[in-house]
C-alpha cells in the first residue's frame, strides 16, 4: 500500500540482502524507479546496491560513489545511476551538480544519504531504511511512496 511502511524485516546476513536485491531486480517497475536508501555508515546500503546492480546484469566493478557522488551503469536497455550524497553540506549542491536532469530522465536512480539533498530530490518511489542490529543482522523497513513503489513490493 502506498504511504505505509512494512513491518521491519530482518536480514540475517549478506545472502538475505542478495535475495532481496534479486527479487527487486525482477520487478519491471524498477526500470524507471527512484529508490532512496537510509541508514548509518556500515548499515549495508552500498552492499544492497552492489547486489541489485549485479542482479540487473552489471559485470564490472560496482563501487561506492562516495567521492564521485554519482556512478552511471549501462544495463541492457536502460541506465542505472547510483548516487551517494554523504559529502553534501548543502542540498543546493545537488542542483549545482546538474542532477535535476538525470532525475527527470528515464532510468533507475538509487540514492544513499538522500536527506543531504532534502527538498530538491523528487519523491522516492521506495524508501529503504536499513539499521544495523549486529555484525550480520539488519533490520529493514520498506516504504512505498508511489504506485510504482507499491509495484516494486508486490
């Protein structure tokens, strides 16, 4: 249902993260989705993105865009963008970097630390909140904000 958060899931390890990413990758609505990832450092946001991009067919290295801010990936029939706004001090940096055009265009957009570009990003189709429980386990809450987001969780 749009606007409601799921009951927290528990990912017991990286295999659970991979399995979730593979399920998400199988959803046709993912092609033009915007997914916002929330969580502290080390929660597993980039690990989720790596598994998702691998499930979508990325063969080369999938690296964190912490310093580059954005990494594009060419996939069969689409483009995916992985953003990391961790180093943004001011949301206007998003505008200055020219990301408005990317977000207005087609393709999958995944953003870590979206709160650092708050007020400028479009509404995410899906918010994924990841909290570290211990070395292996994560508590995960999913929130669909749009009809596309609800399709992703169907």
